[in-house]
């Protein structure tokens, strides 16, 4: 008897019914959103297919391909020439640096020779020896 009353009160109260309704409403909203997203994906796929068709038709025509190939060859030749000129410029720079070092060495030797020729401490002694010999 008591058990029957408790069961009756639980069935009549149905606390889970509101939660079940809320879950059902959320499921319906999720299903609706999924359908909308699917429809958007189908539309996007149609657009992609249309664009792919346009790209195929454009790539099949390719009136510019020969010109592009020629331009690429000219660019490759220009790049090779530029690399060659760069290498020569670097070699010239190295040669110029070595020449500057050599000029500094020559200037240093010339300076030493000038200082030695200007001092000439032996010149007076040589003159005195020459005078003695002739006397």
C-alpha cells in the first residue's frame, strides 16, 4: 500500500520529464543545425565544382604558356649571368684588397728606404776615407 502510493507520487511528479523535454528540444535544435550545415556544405561543394570546371577550361586553353616558358628561360639566363657577375665582382674585390695590402707594403719599404738614404751615417766616414786615400 505504501509502496503503491510512493510509486504513484513518483509517476505523477515525473521530475525527469522536464529534463527529457529539454534534451529533446536540444536534440531537435542540433538536428536542425546539422541539416543547415549539410545544405551549406552541399552548396559550397557545388561552387567548388563550378570553379574547378572554370580552372580546367582555362588551363586547357593556356595561350600564355609559351610566353611564360620563354620568360622563365630568359629569367634563368639572367640569373646565371647575375651569378657570374657577382662571382667576378667578389674576385675583383678580393684582388683590390690584395692590391691595397701590396701598396701598403711597397709604401712601407719605400719609407724605410727613404729614412735609410736620408740618415746615411756612413756617408761622412766614406768621404773621410776617400779623402785620406787621395792624400
